[in-house]
C-alpha cells in the first residue's frame, strides 16, 4: 500500500469521456490499495478562454479579479471528477484551494505557495478511504482571504505541494505525452523519451521553455525530494500492469541516475525579446543605471552581453526580457535615458532562445564549442550566449528555432535510433 498524488492536465480532462477515463485510472490505484489525492487542471482551452474574457472586460484589470475568474476552470473539473468517481462506487470529495487550504502569498496571477494543510485529507484516507479531488492552480492569501492562482501551468505545482504536505510516496503527473523527452516531441519527431532526469536538469529544461512541468513544481520536488513521475493519461487503465512500472520519466535526485549523458536535453523558447542599448559610456555605474530601473519595475532580465570597448570610452549592452515584458522594459529604459546616456535603442522580438542542458557538462569541456561550429555551418547567427554549470543558451533569430534544435539534437547524439 502506498500514498499517491495523481495530477491530470487539461487535455486529460478535456471532455466528460476523458474525465471518466481519469476516474478509471484513479479507481485502478484505489483498487491496488493506495491512498489517493488527485489534482486536476481546467479542461484544455478553458483557462485561455477565461484569461481572454478578463482581458476583454478590461485590458488593465485588477489582478485579484483576474484570479477570481481564471480559478473557476479547475472548480468545474474537480467537481466533475468527484461525480465520475462516485459513479464508479468510489468515495470521493472535491476540494478548492481555500478549503484545503493551500496558502499562498498575494502575488496575484503568479502566487507562490507558502503552506498546505494536509491533515484533513490524511484523516479522511484513514477514516473513510476517501479520495480527495483537488482543484489545481489555485490557493488563498490568508490575510486578505482572496483567491489566488499560481501562474500558467500551476497545477503541476499544486500537485507536488500536496504530495509533500500529505507525505506521498510519489507524485504522478499524467499528461498528453508519455514522459519527458530529449526535446519537445511535437517539434522534433526523433526526440527520445528519458527514463530518468535529475531535478537540476529538469529545473533548467522547464525554466528554458519545456512546458511539460511548471518550474516551481520541479523546485518543490527538489526541496522535498519528492519523486515526480511524468506519464501518459491516454493509456487505457485496464491495460496497465498493476505490478510493473508503465512508460514514463522519473524526475529524481542525481544520485539515482547511474548512466548520465553529457547532454540530456534541449529546450527552446520563442517568448524572448532583445534590447540593445547603444553607445553608452564604459565606466562603473552604467550597468546599474540600466538594470536598477528594470529591477524596480520587477522585470526579469535573462541574457546580458556587454561588448568590450575598443577605445575604453564607449560600448554597447544587449539583454533579453520575456516577450510579455518587452514594451514595459523598453519604456523603462527610455524613461531613464538621461541617466544612462545612450544614443539609441535597437530591439528585436523575433528572437528565440535555444538551451542545451546536461549535468554531464560539469565534467566535460568543449560541449558548447561544438554547437557554435554546427550552427555556423547552417548559417545560423548567434546573437547572445549565456552559460551555467549544466547549461548553455543561445539567442538566435526565431525563424531558425526548429532547424537549430534539430541540428543540436543530432549533434549531441540524442536522436532516436
Ligand atoms: P498538461 O495540460 O497535461 O499540463 P502541457 O501542455 O502543460 O500538458 O505539457 C505537455 C506538453 O509539453 C507536451 O504536449 C509537449 O508538447 C510539451 N513539451 C515541451 N517540451 C517537452 C519535453 N522535453 N518532453 C515532453 N513534452 C514536452
Ligand atoms: N489551467 C491552468 C493553465 O492552463 C493550470 C494548469 O493547467 O496547470 O495554466
Ligand atoms: Mg501543464
């Protein structure tokens, strides 16, 4: 007997029929003797629709009311799954974020979980063999009592947080692919499923654009050392061997991975914008005059490249921000023009970041150098580069994203045989 969290994403609960299929998956685990808490997303497309409605009502809407609107999608699926489970003769009860409660800070639309009360769920496992069906993506800010949401893809984070709070043995993330692949299998058909991925690698993959898991869910998995297993919800529950492990990817600590490759995976993101600040003085304090105002405006800066000036007097500085923050970032820099003292801004929004990730990079030299040569052979220009211990990222023209990802995928021996 074990204790499990089972999380089902939007495509897995997109119709009543699929919700009934999910209910049979849950029944399978209950019949095997497990205590189960389920976390559900909204039906696929629903959250986009709700976000669209909030924006249509007013482009500059109150973030608290945005959360009230967008949290509703998960309320529907939690209730529906509880109904479908009861119809199979399983004791089940739905829970909204505030009922558990899942406590968060007050950063509406991208709130962070600060605590989860797991006691009542555990008590009901014990007393009534009751399955908890929990609405993902939502929480409550204790002081204001308002509903919050955890940012797009946040149900993954709800699931791992619940798993930690109820001391689950594992958190299963059921989605529309049967695991984590070397890169997005919808873009590179030759992508290979990985059996195991280290938390640190998954953290990089998720934060560099692999949306299969929300970044914060991986952070929580790492902090609580909670094994996270990514698997498909489209398998027929009846076909799954109750004793074996189905296809999927285990996200776990690095020590559990016996054989590690130099490169584990490639992630990419087209959600980037580039800003180049031209002809600034090459002297102390100038970078602070650029990045200070951006930090004050809570704009995340990612890649930064500063040229070394030839004459020691003037230089250029290039950085990237998320595409959604582009206009705000440009305006923030323009407002600080007198203080920064630049001549002009060059910007580009048709750029993409391709990142190559692997813990093996710690002990291998020259991994990135190979990429530069391969991309130059394809005439792909690199606009900016950043590196960390287990990753390097390249900024390129968005039009070349797929070509670059496929080229690097082959280069590092990741293609399926
Ligand atoms: P859910 O609705 O179940 O949360 P998501 O759409 O958020 O599902 O995440 C699953 C999707 O992530 C897949 O359909 C796939 O296109 C995409 N994806 C991106 N990178 C990867 C990767 N490296 N491995 C697997 N899937 C990936
Ligand atoms: N429904 C939310 C979203 O689409 C949360 C999730 O699916 O994880 O972002
Ligand atoms: Mg998701």
